[in-house]
C-alpha cells in the first residue's frame, strides 16, 4: 500500500527531468545564476501582485492556531 508521502516511480522521473531543464531552474539554481538579479526582481513583482490582489496575507507563525494545516508553496521559474 502506497501512502501520499511516497512518490511513484513516474513522479521521480518527472521531478528529475524538470530539475535538469534549463528553462525551469530550481530555486537554488536561479538564485546562483548570472540572472539572479532578474529572478529576484520577478519574485518581488509576483509577491507584490499576490499581496495586492489579497491572494494571501502575511501572518506570524506564532499567530497560527494549533493543529492548523499550512499550505506549502514553491517558486516555479520559467524563461519565456
């Protein structure tokens, strides 16, 4: 029996393919690349838009009620 935390073989292959894709750098690759300043600017603009349109609100972790599930996010970098 497989639980949600155990990725399938197909998922592992897909993740590895994305991580090696030059058009979709990982966060670490983006931050250490020659285009790091451009990626930082893009992150700031995107974050500003998320706040402007009230997609989320920043709160202190200490203000989160106990036993609350936190939705995790990640940046996806795309060269257009």
